[in-house]
C-alpha cells in the first residue's frame, strides 16, 4: 500500500493518493493534477476513485480534471452537485489491501465526509482518517461559512462529528487533513503536518473543550476572514469546474508589452519570491499590486483579498494571460 501527500504551496492545501493492488484513490485533488498521474504510474497504479471531503471553497477542485484523464469515479457527500456520485456514511471504496470507509462528519459544511483508512494486513482497526476540513493538526474547521445566523447550528454538528465520530476511531489513528498552516480554513493550524487522534486529543485546544456549550460559544466568537473568492469557488465546485485539459501556459512578454497591457487595464500578478518583489517591481498603486506564490501568510491574505474580488478582473482576451 502507498499513501502520499501532495501539498499545494500558497493555499496550504493537502491532497492525498492512496493505492494498493493496482488501484488508487485521490482525496481532494488539486486542479493541476499531473502529479497524481506521475505517482500512480511510478507505482503501477490506476486511479479508479476520486473522493471529495466536501464542497471546497478556497480553491477550484481538480476532481473533474482528473476524472477526465483517468475515467475515475468522483464521490462526495449528499449535496446537489452537478457532477460525480453521492457516497453515504458507511459506504466503502475497496482498493484491495487498502479500504476507505465514508464517515459523515458535518460541521464545516453540511455534507462533509471523512474517509477512514483500513489496511487489511493490519487487522480490523483503522490506521488513518482523511479528515477534510473537520479536524486539522492543532485546530478544527471553521463553522461560519453559511453566515453568522448558522454558526451555532454548524458548531453543534462539528462538535458531534469530532467527539462522536472522529475521536472514537482510536488514539493511534493518523489524521490526514485537507489543509496545513497558512490556510484560510483554520486560524490555528499547526505547521507540523503529522499527527494522530491521540496527539490531537492531548494538544488541540478546540478538542479540549469537552462541553458542547463551551465549544459552540468558542466557535460563535471566532472571527475569520472570508475572502471574496470563496463564494465563486463554492459555486464552481458545486456545479463543476470546466475541464482545462492542461495547465494554461501564459506567453512570455517583454516589459514594454506588460506596461502597454497594464495601461489597457490588464491584471498583473507578480509571482516572484518576496525578495525579488522588494528589489523592484512595476510602479503603480500599491492597492493594485500583490505578490502571489510561496511566502508570508500576510502576503497571501492580501492577495486573496484583492485578487478574488468579483468585478475587479477585466474581461477580454488578455484576462489572466500576462
Ligand atoms: Fe473547506
């Protein structure tokens, strides 16, 4: 059995590929999904299943993209998705030695699913669980995505999912969350990416609130930024993102052409390292300049705030191509 993590830097998004006996499943794939094909090929696996822990809101899911390349089935929780099939609590994906069992864990979203990993050579106890945005290392998922009016309702669901579903899996069970430190989906996610249920029970402050009332009160006080682009991602991931076929390759342009297009209203994204940006960049209104890519969390937050605002992008042939 193989289990590998794929990290999308910048979004702190974690996806996984697990496989055995020639078959593999990918959990929460990113959209530029060649990496899963490479891993599968290297280990002699065929990707047969794509599992979504929930309707993600912070990136465009790569499920349809990967399915178009592999013919794999897309499975997710019960919601009016425009693609894929519904998997229900208790249903299993059989990969031979590895088995994934769906575990309904609402709270972050209503249809959120975790996937419990069993290794048939290790006996009947689970060895790991893909927790999506329910349980992170050091934190639990935000419960404010449906608006202030429903925070308490979702927080109650989250508490039940954590204490009645995930924690009883056993202290030795590894957790495989969908995000690491720097994500907008959790405020206190640890920069350590490995953990177990037992370690989280001991160290995760949100799990130490064993009274549901205290937990709900804590979540109701939690104020987290919801970047503008979240709503667009939610909609796109519900209906199904268009299939690109490959990662778009922007053309290389000389500085003069960059300036001309900028003057015409095109958006410039500076994706260099922070030190390069500090050393020199195109002059302009600071509010309209942002750097994207690996770097300090604040830079990503600033960028998200700006780049994701609907209506800020010019429509036309230059959009997104510089
Ligand atoms: Fe999420």
